[in-house]
C-alpha cells in the first residue's frame, strides 16, 4: 500500500463520503484520523483510507427488501 498523503477532495472522491460525514466518522473513531501537515492543511494516509475501505462490511440486498 502507498503512504501517499490524500487531501480532503481526494478522500471524498475515493470514499464517496461528504466532508461532514468524514468529520463525523473521524470524531466517532470509525474513520482514519487526519494528519496535521501544516498550520492550515491536513491529509490522510492513502494506506489508512484504503484499509478502512477494505474493512467495510459487505451488505447484500435481496430483491424482496427493495
């Protein structure tokens, strides 16, 4: 896995989550914690985000449930 730093736009594109949802999940301890890069910039390790995506549960929808 890569240790590239992802900025918020890349994280939202990769996960499909909004900024607010990422923030809520991060505060709840269910999303990787951002890294402080400078006074006004943060990022996430790509490997952390990819691992989070890999560990998401797979939900199967039955035709009857839709």
